[in-house]
């Protein structure tokens, strides 16, 4: 399916063979559910969106692609509807294409009917990893993907198995990403370092943010050294 972005293709790649029942939150056009259904990668997908227009577009797209028997389109907020349905267990819940603040608001309704999550935030993912650590969940996979000149972190969180986040360093960079530190990792954090330096220059000398930014810059320099930038 040519309309699927590199970011969504990467999200789809993190769905395991035993992830049979999927929820896609903020589905928009339902492109990801359609891709999964057409590829027979899953048994069933619940595609939800809080906004009426994307919901209606998703309904039409599901009909046009002939996958009504594999996808239910839901008009509703977040994941609260999942726990309201009896005998429903979601193997993997995808929350993508929104900011971390919105994702964390949705996760206030986290419940035992969801076994794992895939997160792809438009903003800093540190608050999401902090949530994972606080809830004592596991990082199953972490991938960096470049899409439209932006490098995104995509994280799969498993409630039962994987890698625990055990330090601030792992929370900040990702326990699996910091271990691999590939080209995209270095590029992403070089860009972040440049951005923070620009902010630092513009701040008044007595600004309370300076200490925090300097601490972040020190950590970035430590874990993306000059040899790795070549």
C-alpha cells in the first residue's frame, strides 16, 4: 500500500505474529488497520478516532478496501471503550501521530485488557518512557525511522516481558537505542544538541531553565561522542 508512510510501515513491523487483536487509537484514515487487514497480518483491528470527520473517512476507506469483516471503526475517545467491552483482550494497542502529552492523557485509562502498546509520538518521548518505568512495564522494541526529514522514535512496550528501564540514561535515550547507537541515533541527538544550544544562547543568564538544559547537553555529549559522529 503506497500511501503508508515509512513511519507507519515501521509501526506495522513491530506487530508480532501472535498479536492477533489490535487497537489503533487516533486512526485518522484507518490506513494502518487496512494495511494490517489486507496483509492478513492480524485477525481483527479496532480503529478508533475521537473526531467525526476522520471517523467517517475511516469508515468509507474500510468499506472501499473490502475489509469490513476484519475492522471495526469506532467513534470515541482514547482507550476507555476497551475496558467497557466484555470478553475483549487487545494484544497490541497502537497510539501514534500525536504528542506525548495527549498520549499520556489517553494512558490514564490504561487497563488489564491491553497486553502491549506501540507508541510513536510527534514530540519528546521522555515522558512516555517515564510512564513505562513508573508502571514497571518492559521495552520490547525501539526503532528510529526517518520520515519526511524528521527522525521518530517508535517504542513497543510489553507488560510482561522485555527490557526494564533502570536508569535516567536509559529513560532519556531508550535502553535498546542507547545500546545500538546507529547512524540515525547520532543524527537525532546531534540535531537535539544544536536545538538546545540555540535555546541556551537566547535565555537570560538568570533563567531557571539553564541548569536543566546544560544537564541535558552534558548527557547528550557523553553518549554521542565525536568518534561516533564521523
